[in-house]
């Protein structure tokens, strides 16, 4: 009896000592991150509920592979966001030696279409620019004339063959910019949130281009522009994106290079009663995503964030 009592007392003492000396049970980091994802999901659904239109979203954490989807397989008109595919094929063909980014092109009067901010100011028959310059104009100011010159140089069928090789069956370049007749016939440039996300993630991971081409691709795509993913984010955040707009349509797709926690974000809208509401919806979702990834990038597994200049307590 005395022996049994001693054993009980020893075990009880050990339990007390373990409770007092051991760190408290903690929720694994993955569980905390899951909670943050759920809150982001709730925010996105709230934005969607208040938008008078249709919205699709695809987000991927490029570090962990975690994803969020909303109407991700719906096909949306891409407007100028399709220019991401043209840029990708330009670098792919340059990588394969079919052309050089430094190849010169002489601007022609026949190249010019409406809404060409830069090309329209150049001198036809005289001005010579490189293919990379055309690509920069295509991305930075969404110059439609520059885009059409690149489409002619690359071949629409080659852009689509590249997309097919990546398994992107719903992403297609089907007309040149400002081709109203083609649009009337239903030949729209299209993609889905999931497929545009897949394309950008594949390029980021080196599945389409080599390291040098990938770096320059994102350098060009990061050229400053008026768009909705970056609109409410800090100015020093690197963002490689391309927006697109048509009547009742607003899109933006790209990669936000949060240090240590880059992510893809693609938001597409259609049937908008108010296009400004679509733009604001994209910016709201972008800000909510950035806030989550920014905290994840700077936090410990316990969720403690130590910002530069802050003391440790």
C-alpha cells in the first residue's frame, strides 16, 4: 500500500513538473495559416456578394502551393490581360532562336490602331524599335499597335500552341487588338482564372522559359502601369501584372513578389453594372491577399511579426 502511494505521488509530481516546465501546447503553424486563409476567403466572398456582376478568382501561394478558387473555371473575356500570353511566347521564341529581342522593326502607318499612345506618336517609315521595346510598350501603356505587330511577328497559332502545350485548353488568342468585327463574330480573347494562374506559376517555376528569359519576362511585366492589383499596395512592392478592360469587363492577373512569400493573383469580372465597382473589387481582393502574405512572410511559426526597427520584448 505504501509502495503504491509512493508511485502515485511520484507520477503526480512528474505531471506537475512537466506542466510547469514544458511549453504550453500550441496550434501548429499550418493551422494558424489555415485560419488566415479562411479569413481571406470570407473577405473575397463578401466582395463577390456585393458586386453587381460575375467574378472569378484564383490565388496561389508560390511557396507552399496553397490555392484559393472562386468560379475558377469560368471563361472570361481577357481584354488586354491576354497580352501576358503574347509576352510569354515572345520570350519562348527568342529562347528557341526563332527571333531576337533586339531585332529591329520599322514602324508602318498600317500598324496604327486606335488607343496607341506611343506608337501613334512615332514616325512611320522612319522610326525603328526593337521587339523588346514593342513588348515594353505593350505592357506599360497597353499599346494595341505594338501588340498587333508582335502578334503578326509571332503568329497567333504559335501563341496558342504554346498554351496548348501547357494544358491550357480555355486560354486562347483569337483576334488582334481593336478588331471589332472579330469581336462581333464572337472571336474573343479568353481565359479562366485558374488557367491564367497556372500560366504565371509555370513561368515563375521555370517550366516554360530558362532562368534568364524568366527574369527578363518578369522585368518587363513589372513595368509600372495604371492597374488594380497594385492600386492600394505599398509602392515598393514588385508586381508583375497586366490588367484588361472592355465594356462591362475588368480583369487583372499577375504575381506579387512579397519577399519570401510570392503569390499569383488573378481576378476577372464580367457583366458589370458599374465598371468602377469591378475595379474596386479587384483592388479590395488584392489588398486583402497582400495583407495576409505580407504577415506570413514576416512572422514566426507562432505568428509573431517583428518589423524592422522594432525591439524584441
